[in-house]
């Protein structure tokens, strides 16, 4: 009986968290929904499902969830490395031409 309550509580917590993050994702203009992808061995085995956010990811695990946030400075450095200049610099150059 206690184990059934625990499972129900965990499921209820996951539904609440998922609902909150879905609302947050819907409120962002750049992304209108949160699509989860099942883990078929492409990520850490603790992750069951993962959804991409604008600046991170939301992973559902057997015992909870994990919110992965990207560092904007790291993304800028990566963009500069692969493209030779920052995205904001590129848009400035385009408007000046």
C-alpha cells in the first residue's frame, strides 16, 4: 500500500513538473512546444526522455528530472570557433552593408 502511494506521488510530481515546464516553453515565443525524445542509448542511461529548450534541455529520469542549462558565453565561443565570428557581430555587419 505504501509503495503504491509512493509511485502515485512520484507520478504526480512528474506530471506537475512537466506541466510547469510545458507552460514555460509555451510562453517563450521562439518555441511553441516541448517535444520529448525517448532515450534509446544516445544519452546517459539514467535519462528516460529528453526535451530541448531554447537555452538548455529538460530530462525525465526514473526518480525525477534534470534541468540542463546551457552557458550563453560557451555558446557564443562555440559559435565564434565554428563560424569565425559571433552571431551578434555577423548581424551588425549585415546591417552595415
